[in-house]
């Protein structure tokens, strides 16, 4: 499989031309790009990839809304939409290590020293009240300063100067851990950010697992071949050879800078905080590079993160309850799970496995296998008819969670809860569901009655 964004876009244009829209009219990167994406989604019920050819203040065209379709993400993984969970799980279980190559298209243009100027990039302001322009599609690549473990992740970057940004490091996550090690040594952490990549690389970057799992190998498994990496110009960090752009940098020790407010995936604009400082040392990019943006809090953002999250949670539940049937992440901090409960207590075990597998998970609802977790009406029905709050709700206090949750009293210090909406004591002995006799259901053909 080709590893570059451009070949993937050609695939989308061939398969479904209406899914790729070029906007030739000039747009202001302050709010207008987000507004166009949001209005297309809400008013026209359209979720195409947008390429804005003329963006005020920059020579780079902006590509956004790339991930706003399960079909497009499935195409990136080489599978049907209904096979995405299985395909992602297989990539996690059978990773393909990356391969270092001498050079790649991302090296076609090299900017260092005084030629580094982040203000040359599209200065995209996403929401009213945002403190400034943000890079939202930057995937970090970094190595543990004390070993050979690598990490890839999405980290928002707020432009603070020609060669400086702030960075949001989620407390307790792997890049945060790498930075803490480097800071304890009073050294900067070398890091590089890839912008504009094949969606299989984006999906792999969001894999959730133990700190020694290599997301780059999951990217390779999703691509079906080793991810090709090149060495940075200013450090030993390895980055995707076929990216549109790479920003080479380091996260400085013992320095903090005000960051935010910024409108996040929760639907809220979170206030200013002190964040770590990124010093940019070089920018490399392809000739005629596209600058990729992710429309935060819309489907472009939410679908991309959901698929890896569901795969990791399915894996975590399966380790505890092998009869798990389905996992869905329907919204922020929330997970729905269906299991075929064969022993009393398995529902609660599944709840605990979800809460322990993902820092961001805050609410878990467990249902029997006869309930479709992708049908909100069925989920509400199961909670209403199979759950007693004083018996079936588990609350865990004083746990670590997301520092993006606006309801917490202190950043990331939260309570979590699970709802056991399975039939008690078992589905087999519970009050039976009403239904049409199966033989009648099979016999009836609607065309005979509703021609």
C-alpha cells in the first residue's frame, strides 16, 4: 500500500468523487475553515474532504475533514467498514516493525535557522475564544531518553512565535512520561511532528497500549508493509518519509508558558493553563506541500480517535471476559459494551477492565448480547428495564482521568462510574422479551402488503 497522503486522496477521488471538494475561493484561516466544515456537516449533511486552495496569509493549501467518514477510514485500512475493529485488532496483535530509508519526499524542502517561520503556515483559529492559531493534525514522534522505546501521539500545538509553540501533554500518557525523564536529567526532549500523513498512520498513532508497544509497527500493519522512516536533520528522531511536512523540535526542560483557551473535543472551550514549551529547529516538507488540519470536536476528530479506542477497549474486556460481543465509544469519556454473561459478576469485571484500560474513560454501560450497542434507543431501554441504581451502579472516586474534562475539580482528578444494565440474575431467566412468532416474521413480505 502506498504510504503517502496524495495516493490515498487519489483513491478517494476515484471511488467517490463527491467525497473530495476543492474550494478555490480565498478563505480566512481564522474561523472560516471550521465554519465551512461545520455548516456542511450540520446543514447540508455532507462530510467531504475539503482542500482549500487559497488561504489568506499563507502559500500552503489546507486539507481538512479527511477522517469524517467511516468509509474513508476503512479504505485507508484496506477493509470494509464493518471489519474495521477486526482489522485494527489484527494490526495490534501482528505489528510490522518500521524500516529506515535514506531519504524521502518529506526532505524535498529543508528550512533551518532564520528560514524557520511558523507564521508562514496557515494560522488556523478554530473556535470563538481560542487564544490563537493551533496545529491540530501534528503527530509527535519521540524516543524514551533512557531507552529505545518510541511513542507517537497527537498533541495540539499553539503557535507562540516564529520558532516556538506550546504543547498539550496529557498527564500520565507516554509522551508526558518521556518528557518527565528528560526534564529530570535537565535535558530537552527531541521530538518531531508529522503533518499530512496517510490515514493509516494517523490511526496507528492513536493506538492505546502499554508504553513498550510501538505505534509505528501498528501503522505498518495497517499499511500492510513496514512504515518507511527517515532520520531528522537536527536529531536522531525518525519520522515518516512520505509525510507532507515534518516540524523538528525539542521540548524544553523546566519551562512553561500560558496556553489556551482552546475549544476541545468535549464541546467546551477550556481555559488558560501553563504548558510545556516547544522550540522548533527545522521544518522539512514536500514541494507543493498541503497543510493538514483536523476540525476539532467534529467528526473529523471524533471518528479518527474512536476506532483505535474501541479496538483497545475490546482487547481489554476480552482479556477479562472472553464472551465480549461489541464495544462502542459513542461520545466523550463514554463506552458501551455488550457481553454474553456466562457467570455472575462478569459485567462488573468488564466495567473495571474498561476503566483501567483507558485514562479517558469515565462512564461505562454494560448490556447483554441481545442489545445493540450501536442503537441508542436500545441502550436507553436496557438501562431503564434491567438496571436498579442502588444495586447496579459502581462509582470509583479519586481516579486519574482526562485533564480536558471541564467537570473535574482539579485537572484530570476525577470520579468514574459503571452501569450494569444486564438482566439479573441472567438473561435466560429474566422476564422474556415480547416478539412476533419467528415463523410469522419469516412469512411476511412487506411487498405483499405495501406495494
